């Protein structure tokens, strides 16, 4: 399999598929909703299947960049078409594949301008795929911007509630982040003086200590905004709450990972000296992320806000893993990216489905829903359990690895962070109890359980949570192969 | 020496008439003062041995621009009551700004040492040379200028006459 | 002895008188006339520099010819526009033409 | 050898398969689901007997097998099994009780719409519990530890439409989570220090003594936190009584016989680590003794039959902890083993009664002995066993506990344990007399439960009577020999202790008989006389109220404060920036007056500023011309 793939530009195909879908959609009449949806689904399914194949055929024994595609593009300023994947990338590409298929399925009910909706959604996904594959920083930034901008329209047009405000807030936040990133990338470009944006060249260059200390926070903060690093997280609850279901899924599931990925694979990887200097301070922020996020989630009444704050808390674990600077914690962190991606995808999908039925997201207005929708309740409970780190589901593996790793570096901080788990249990169970348990209200008589498409959506996502929770051996090997070089770089004096 | 005297005469004329152009209450007088200014500038050109320029200065500026201006003044005369103020509220800031600017630049000019760049020159009439240049080296800009004039001509007619149709 | 300095100072003074006019005249035609003053100041400058610094070349003079040409075209168009505005809105004072504001 | 390992593996996996099959396929076929579940656990039961028989041949040997689960660098996490004497006996207890409870449930849960789901969950629970028992490393222990917590949560909240049940489930999960928090940190620390999760390797590491006493104390106490949560020791005991909202078989299986004993089992499993720190052991002993006494006093006043039993469970768990803390490794495990049978029996009897009466309140019962003879007799046996009357099983295990306390030389603990024994006998027989003796309270059509329910009762009653005999010293299959650990000095039978404990228990029974059986002493008078004390006991020392107070005032307030902070400070800062931009824009737009001459003015001023700037900062600029 790997041999066939190596002759065939699989990475380009994966990220071009959504783009092709966008082009195909242009030729489909607006009113033919079904055709629009089926086209989007089929193209994204191809990406999804290819990403699974890619994941399975990645050779973790060999490690490093594989499936490399490298062509000259604008050689005079060092911009090249340089795509490749390492263990982290294949995991995140897989995540993106999962989420986009689930996202398209979850937006099956979109009836307002579906053509534009799916076009924007798929454009966004193209960007995300691209970011996870690009190994030329210019290309990286290009895809990054493609991924960030459609969000504004998606939330502003198809959102609910205070959507204009949220969309604007989110976009401005993310653009401030990308301004920092651009500054950082240019800094790297000029610091080397090698006239190239290629990652492998930049990675080998030895930056001076002072340069690293100045530029690391710039890059890290730029990506940190997207990863909801405290105190730059407030775009996320508002944005998630206003966004339509699929957008929330993609956003929390994939876009936030983009930030974490950048923090790890760009900022830390390229500037380990700066990382060693700054990460202890960042660790303090991640404590706030974790504990504050889970406490904040408790006080919320809106289901989407609860999930959004839980995302803040879980992204804190990702960042904590990055700050811990050893291979165990970094692996845990990357796995948490994957696990949290699928899990929040599931969460937002479920919230969307419940909202689509009850037309309210206020938890106080719901009760006893398990009676009417047992399947949704079961999925919701499982997702909640994954969120609170129940063994057997992927969240546990990710969290425990992160904690084991970070305990070596920051014992006290880790202990504080572990309390976050207790708080998480409390708010998750409380929300579940209020919504699904308790007295059944007769006003919910007309509600139905999940239909087939919803069931498939949920099943796809749940499958990955369970399978990787039960047997993380393979995926951890893949991740670890990519994490080791970073950890080694951090170990060097 | 004589040229110096002539220069001062023209300079004083230019400055005084220019001042009247900008401060005169009646726009009609302004136009006439403008004519005098332009005429004096032509004189300055003669002092600089630019005879051809002096000629077209008189022909174009006084003969065309000023006359045109006076026509337009006449066309818009109806609402121009004499009681209307002719200057807006920013007279004092404008005066200060102009004075400061003038003083600053003059100081700069005085401070600059031009002597090293000055080349002694003998007076000669360069009209013939100018003609050659315009029709040889600068023929494209020259033709472009003529096209520009044509466009301006058509444009101004269009602006004014389209406006008429609307009425 | 007539020096470059004389001409430059003259042109500076003329220029700033023109600026003053542009800034203060309410009548649009007056502004246009002040603009002509500015042009003339530039012209003097051009010719003087040309004559004193590069006497063998006549580029300064040629540029002046073009400036005069363009200035003529400009004043024609300007006057046409003023006339058009005057006809449509009975306005001749520049501070009354303030539609293009916040 | 391999067959034993394989059977150990199968034994754990089978209930899980049953769970999967029930949840995915046979949800609609109630009886089939029950059958699958029971078959699975029955095979497990047989396998556990096989294992036990094998283990009896050579009690000190053990088998171990690892499957790689997650390797990161030198961090190795395995899923593995270990079979030794401790696991063998525990496997037998779990499978037996689980099997009997499941059979009992067929009748008890009949007609419930979640019948299949119930059996699915029970199977999942059996899987998780067996997983704890058979774990050979701390991480796996923690994984299954959490899974049993989950099952407990699901089963307590089984009747989720009852708000109390839903609340109780949440409470159980969150409270035990607090304990698990300490447990997890303990695991993190010890594995960080020793570099492994494997229990045997950690034991060796601790034995080598590289760990400072203080560090060891911290680790042990943290690990013990897990047991505090799961086994309902003092500060975290609040969830167990509430957990009685679940179906009674669940209470019997999970909240009496097996899961709550997991904490005790864990301490026993890690006994070499725990016993390395005498201070920690003393702490455990005191906490156990306190919990035992404390919950026994609460049990005196409760009206709900299941709650009385729940507090009694807490008390007995305290005993086990006390035994382990005093170094009585065998005593603690022995009591766990006997307690599993008689406490399961008590709960199932209570379930039988509740099934008949449809109420939990003991004052609505009475005179049931005639109508439900089997239930009554088995309950009586169990009550005698728990009181520690010779020759029932409770006597042997309790005696063992007293001996080990006495042997450790702590008189205070000994007396408190004796007093608790008195209280135990008293409240158990209070329960018995109120429920089964006297006159029937209501003319209800009450009759004995069906055979499916009574057979498990009888089997458990037999076990309650005879299972203690393995505690007789010096017989061939004595538990002392079986659970032998080196360097552990065992106490020897002391006739005086046995006599004292029996007299004390009998006096407790007598007192109960006087008050509730013969009604010679008026119970209401006692209530009034004891006044405040009665109220405190009745309200469980107001501990729930105290916790609620803390949660409401500290937790809720802090979450609200954070919400406010997030809205107004963090977000406020962002919105402030936005506001400043808009405000300055609003002011600056006023300069766009629409008047050309204003703009010209700005330009001129700008030019002048530039000229001035050149004057100030670069006065030499004029010299450039010269050059």
C-alpha cells in the first residue's frame, strides 16, 4: 500500500478533494439541495478514506517526513510547494477527515443557502488539510489564512444568537493571531538569511539564544490564540455558541488543534531554546486554562457554552503537555488534540441535534429527555464520560499520558491540573443529569430519537473514541515517532 | 545691475498683485490682479532669458486662462452678493501656516550653499533649441499634451452640456 | 547681481501666497486662481534652477511648457466643474460643498 | 499454566462480551439478555473455581502475563493479569455474589422496561470488577477502578427519571472522583519514582528502601485516598447511603459485596507498599475504626431498611480497614470474604421485603416472619453472622480482626472495635425485630418471593454459615496458609477475645429484643431523652448539609465569580479595545468635514511638520546638496 501511495501525490489529492467539491458545487443549481449535499459528502468521504489509508500506511518505524511532494514554486524568495507528513500530521489529517465527514453529515439539515454553506465549509477544510501537510512556512501561512477566514461568513450568515458580534470577535482575534504568526515566520526567514521558507532548512539552522527568546513568544502567542490559551480564549465560547453545528464541530474539533499544532510543530520545534525559556510561564497559564475552564463551564446555562468552556479546559491539557517538554507529555498532548477533536465534534454534533429538536440550549429548560431519545442520551453520556477522562475512551489515555509526562517537569502544576478532572466530572454529570435524567416533561412528547443520518454521524465519531481508547498502542507509536525528534531537540542544551 | 532693478520691480509687482488676488473682496478684481501677476511673471521669465516662455505665459495665461475665468465669473455672478464673506474661517491658521512655511523654506534656502553648483552662464535665446527639442526628443510628451488638451476641451464641454440636459 | 537666491525666494513667497489663497478663499473660482499662482511659483523655480544650475540643458524650460499646458487644461476643467456644480446646486462657495463628509 | 492464564483472561472478558452482545443485539429480548449475562458469569464462576483449585496446590506461587497497551519511550503500560492466592479468593467472591445476584434479579427486575439494560450494566460491572481483581499494574487497576465507578453511576441512576436516583448517581461519581484524584496522583508519584506501573516491581522498589519515609507516607496516603472514596471511609462516605436509590440487587452486588470492597482489596493488594509505612498504617487503622464507630451510630436511628444496611456496610468496611491498618492482612481479607456473603444476603432479603411491601420504611413493615418465612430466616442468619455469633462466618472473621488489633497493641482501637460490635448487633436486630416480628402493620396481600429469589437467599445463607470455617486455624485449607505473606506475624486464637466479643454481641441482641421485640423499654421515651444526640444521629451528623454548604458557598460562588470575571474582565478587556477603536474612530471622523479646504489645511500642516522635523532631527540635511 505504502508503495502505491508513494508514487501518487496522495497529500495533494486529500486536500484538493474538498476544493474539487467546491468547484463541482458551482455547477449544481442552488435549488437541488440533495445533490449539493451528496456531492459534498462524496468528495469529503474520499478525503476521509484516503486519510485513513494514509494513517495506516505511515511507517512509524522509519518516522520523519513521508509522502513528500516537493516542487519549486517561487524559488527567488524561497517559496516552494513542499508537502509532507510526520506522525503528528497523519494523526491530525485523520482527525480532519473524520470531522469533515461528520460535519457534512451533521449539516444535512441546512436548508438556507446550502450551496454557499457547503462551499465555504469545504474551503475551510481545504485550508485545514493544507496546514497539516505544508512544510514550507509560506505555504503553511497561506493555508492557515484559508482555514481561518471562511469562519466569519459561516458564523455571520448561518449562525444563531448574537452572531455578528461573535463572528467579528472571532475573526479579529484570529487575525491578530495570524499577524503574530506572520511576524514570527518572517523573523525566522530573515534570521536564517538562507532565503527559504522550507521547514527542513529552517529547522536545522541554529538560531541565536536571544533571537529565540524574542521570537518564540511571538509565534507561540500567535498560535496560542487559536488554541484558546488563557486569556485569549473568549472568542471561543462566543464563537462556538453562535456557530451552526457543523461549524462548531470543525471549529472546536479541528481549528483549535491548528493552533496547538502550530505551537508544537512550528514554535517549539523550530525554537527549542526559546521554548525552554518561556514554557514554564506558559505552564502557569495552562493551569488557569484547565481549572478556570472547568469552573467556568459549571456556571454556564447554555449547553454550547458549557461545551465551549470544556474545550478551553481540554485545550489547556494539550498546552500543558506541550509545556512539559518530554516525549511522554508531548505524545499525550498530540493524542489529546486528536481525542478532544473527535470528542468535541461529537459534543457539538449532539448539542446541535438536541437543539434541533427542543429548540432550546438552556439546560434548565430540558429534563428527562433520555426517555424520548435514548440513543442520543447514550451517545451524550459516553461523550461526557470521555470528556471527564473515563478509561476505555480516548480522553483518558490522552490525559493520563499528559499528566504522567508533565508530572516529571512540573509536579505541583500537574497536581493542580488534575483537580480539573474532578471539576469536569461535576459539570459534565450535572449537565447530563439535568438534560437527560429527572422528571420527564410532557411538552417533549413530539420529540424523536436520532434518525439514520445522525446515527451514522455519531457512530463514526464514537467509533474512533472507543477504538483508540481501548487500544492506543498503534496511534501512540505513530505519534511518538514524530514527537521524539522534538523532545530530543528540547533536551539539547 | 539693471536686471536687478527690473527684478525688484517685477518681484514687488508679483507679490503685491498676488496678495491682492487672494485678499480682494471682489472676485472680479482678483481676476484682474491675477492678470497683472501673470504678466509680471512673464517679465521674470524675460530676466531669465526665457523669451519663448514669456510669450506663451502672456498668451496662454492672460489670453486664455484669465479671460476664461472672467467669463465664468460673469456666468456665476448672479448669486455673488457683495455682502458675502469672501474668506472662510481658517484665515488665521492659514496665514500662520503660510508664514511659517515660507520662513522655514527661505531659511533653508539661505542656509544652503549653492555656490558649488552654480555655473556661470551666458545669456542666449534658446527658443530655436526649444522648438527642436519639443519636436524631436520630446515629441511624444508633446503630442500627449496636445491630446490632453483635446480631452480637457471635450471633457469640459461634456461636463457643462450634460448638466444642461439634466435640467 | 541677480542670483538664484532671488528667484527662489520670490517663488517661495508667491507659492505661499497661493497656498494662503487656496486655504482661505471661499469662492471656488478664487481657489482656482490661487492655484494658478502656485503654478507660476513652480514655473519660476523650474526656469531659475534650469538656468543657474544646468544652463546648457533646457529641460527646465520644457517642463515649464508642459506645466503651463497642463495648468491650462486643469483650469478649463476646473472651471467647467465649478460651472456644473453652480448650475446644479446654485453653489459657488467651497465650504458649502460638503456633501462628502461623514 | 497457560490454561490457567487463559481462563483468568476469559473470566474477565466473558462478561464484557455479554455486555456488548446485550447492548448491541439483544436489547429487545429480555429473557435472552438475562440468559446471556448469567451464562457468562456462570462460566466465569466455574473458571474462578478452577483457578482457586489450581492455586490451592501451591498458594505462594503466582502467574503473570502482560499485553502491551501503550509504549512511549521507556514508559511501558501493559494490560496484564496476575493470578495469585489473593486474586483467586477475590475472583471467587465476586463471581459467586454476582451470579447469585443476577439470578435473583430475574425476578426482582421483572417488568422493568430497562430489564436488558440492567443485565448489560451488571455484566459490564462484573467485567470491571474482575478487571480490578486481576490487574497486575497500577494503571490498569486505575482504569478498572474508574470503570466500576462508571457502572456504579449508571446503576444507581438506573431509574433515571427519579430525580433522587439521578442525583445520587452523580453524587456517587463525583465523590469517589475526589478519592480517585488522590489515587491518581499517588499512582503518578510512585510510578514516577519507581519508573514502572507494575505492582510487583513497585513492591520491590519500596522494599529496597530508597524511598524516604516521608515520601512513602505521602504516596501511601494518596493511594489510600482511592480506597477512602470507593470504600466510603469517613470524609467521603456520603455517597454510599444515597446510592441506595438504585435497584436493590445493585445495592447488594455493588454497594455491599464487591465494589465498595474494592478499596479494601486495593489496600490488601498493595499491602507490602502500605505496610512499609507504619505511620500510614496507623492512620488507616484509626480512620477505619472511626468510620466503623461513626457509621454504626448513624445506623441506630435510620428508618430506611436499605440505609441501615448501607451504614452497616460502611461500618464493616471500616472494620476491614482497621484490620488492614493494624497489620491484619488475612483478617481484613477474610472479613471482606465473609462480609460479601452475609451483606449480599441482607440486601437481597431487604430487596425481597421491599419487593413485597413496596416501601423502604421499616415502620411500615412488621410481622413479616409468618408471611415470608424464608426471607425472615435467612435474614436472621445473616444478622447473626454480621453480629459475630459463633459459629457463623462473621464470628471467625471478626475474631480475626479483634485478634490482630489486640496483637498490634493499640487498646483504644480494640475497645472502640468492641463497642462497634455491640452497636452492630443492636442495630441489626433492631432491624430484624421491627421488620419481621410483632404484628403486621397493614392488611396487605404480602407473600413470599418466588423461587428464583429465594434460592439465592438460601445459598447465600448457607455460605454465611459455613464460609467461616476456613478461618479455623491449622486445618488443611486454612485461609492463613492460603493468604500467607512473609514477614507478617499472625495472631493466634485467643479464647478470651472470642468469648468477650460473643458476649458483647449477645448483649446487643438482647437489648434490641428488649426494646423492639418485647417492647419492655419504650423506644419513643429513649428518643426523647436522648434529644439532641438522637437528632444529630438521625441527620447523619449533618455532614451532608455541611458539604452542601461548602459546595453552595464556595464552589458555586467561585464558579459564578469566574463566570463574571470571564464576562467582564477578560472579555471586558477585549471589548474595551474594540470600544476604544470605535470611540477614537468616532472622534476622528469629525475631521472629515467634506470641505476641501480643511483637507488642504491638513496637508499644508503636515508638510510644515515634516519640514520642522527635518530641522530638528537632521539639521545637516542641506549639506547633502553640496556633496
